[in-house]
C-alpha cells in the first residue's frame, strides 16, 4: 500500500498502459502522417509533405523522427514510432508541470501531484496523450512553451524565456502558427501580471520573440513553392472565421467550452464542484501572482479558439497543461487525498481501456483496415493491376499506408485519363464508368477499369 501512495509509482502506472496501444490498427487519421513520411523518404523530398504525391501544407518536423527510426527498424513500425513520439511529448509535458511547480513552490510532492493531475485528464488518457497524430507533439511543444515562458518571467530567467520561444518554434514546425500565438500571448500576459524588475529581462524577451519570427520567415522563404505549402496554415486560421449561420455559431459558442471542460474530466468536474461549493480557497489568487498569471494565460489563450464560428478542440488542447497546473495548486494539499482516489480510478480505467477495450474494439469490432488493405492488395497489385487512391478519409489513409509499407512504393493519386487500373475512393460519382469491385462499410469503394 505504501507504493500506491508514492507519486512516482503512480506516475509510472499512468504511463505503462500507453504501451498496450502501440500495435493497434490505425486509429482515426494516424496514417495521414505515415504516408507523407514514407513519400518524403521514397522521393527524397525532406521539406514538402505529400499525400499520394499531392502537396500537403503542414511543416515536416513530426515526420523526421518517423523517417529516421522507420529506416532503422522498418516501415512496418512507423505507426508505433508516431505513437511513441506523442507518448514521449505527453510524458515530457507532465514532467515540465512537475518541474515548474517544484521551482515556483519549492515542493517536490506538489510537482508530482501536478504531473498526476495532467496525466489523468480524460483526453490525455484516451486520445491526445498517445495517438500518432502530429497534434500530440504540437500540444507538447506548445504546452511546454507556455509553462517555461511563465517560469522564465516569474524567475526573471533569460534561459527559460528563450527556451519557451524555441519550444514554440517546435510547435510551429510541427503543425501550426497557433503555437506562436500561445507563446506571444503568454509572454505579454506574464510581463503584465508578474512585472519583472530586471531591465535585461525585457531585452531577453525581445530577442526571444525574434526567434519564432526568424523560423517563420525561413519556412515561408525556403519551403518548396506551392500554394498549399505557402498558404495552407494561414488559410487554416482564416477558415475558422467563416460564418456558417447563427445556429451553428450558437452551438460552437456554448458547446465548445463545455466540450473543452469535459475533455479535462474527471479532474475538471471535481474542481468545478468544489469551487461551486466554495470549498476551494479562491482568495489565494490575491496573493499568489504565479497562479493568477497561469489562470489568465489559460483563459485569454482559450478565447481565440472559443469565439470563431469554427474551431477544433485539438487546437486548444495545449491549455490542458495550464489548467492542470492551476487545479493542482488550488487543490493541494487540502484535497490531495480526494484527488488521489481519482488518480487510482484513472489508472484502473487506463489499464482496462487501453489494455482490453481498445484492442477488442479496434481489432475485432470496428472495420479492420488491415484486412481491407490485404484484400485490396490481392485484388490489384498482386495481379499486376495498377492501384491509385484519392480517398482522403481515415479508411483510405489507413488502407494505403498499409499497402505502401508492404510494397515499399507509394500509391499515387489517379491520373485524369486513367484507362486501366483500380482506384480506392470515397467519391463514387467521379468514376461512373468504372466497375465497383468492392463496397466497404464507410462508403469507401474499390473501383476498376479494365
């Protein structure tokens, strides 16, 4: 029983279940990042991502470890390598929370408590904490950027502020410009709330703020010239402000914060309940400037994702770490025993979900893309019939990634004047003069012309 009260043991128990999911079939659009990595390696194009040899607009940092380790161990392990990247960033984010709390509050146990709170958030446990998306790495970079930027301003540390800017650059080179938004907003808010006194810290902050701009210019200056790679991330932001009607907007306005808060359950719900019952000491915000700053950083950074007509929760997911830090400080030590019960529940839940439920569902109940890939391969390539794909859904990505790895050659987008061959597609209307060879559950088809 003593071991179960050791925060380091609980930390390890929250991590171990991630190992159970490394070999699951593709989940969601994970293969959306295996295919570009494979094509970058095959065509020796290490800056521009492509899918079916069609340009894709994300920067390539996430692809590099996948390429390196897949070449070392084999491309059949690319999926597991991507998941390990996400798991590694999840662990590093939790350890960063622990480090920041220990530095600020001089309390080792509070630091580990914060790490446990983060690892037991719902979305971190079952989704963003392990899935082999670039999102997991982006979340890690952006989270740690905010954490170390806050710590840097609080301690008036040049190193931590600069480190925060470098981490933000990592987030940008992984996924999106929004990583810079997190960094700059956190830097400005922290200077306003914490009011550092060293004059040189302002100079350091200015120099650090140039680092992201340098890499931004570098990317747009030297990335391969295509409308997709040059403007994709910018359009990604602009498209979120396209108004689609009052009803969809009201759903976004009221639903987004609810979904975000539920994604941090059960810890967020417990905190909300205790705060509503006035059991949490809110007066601490008057004296604890670092905590006040963290809350404002979290709330202000949430607004740009909440107010637009459309926004995915994954873009706001880096804020989980900030709110986990806030929960930890306000619940410790008064409610540590209560929260540990939820940590125990999270451990059991993760072992059952990731060790039993997920393998059963993704391996035996949900449509198995591994089997579809084998069937498509046997019906086409094995018989010498050319295969193409224009399916940009999760089934198409998963099937083609499996085939790419098997034949060590990328499947490409179909040519306009295709007269002989097969296409894996979700858009049947484009292939009216083709024969439907197979029709799969998710409106995906194998169509052929002979």
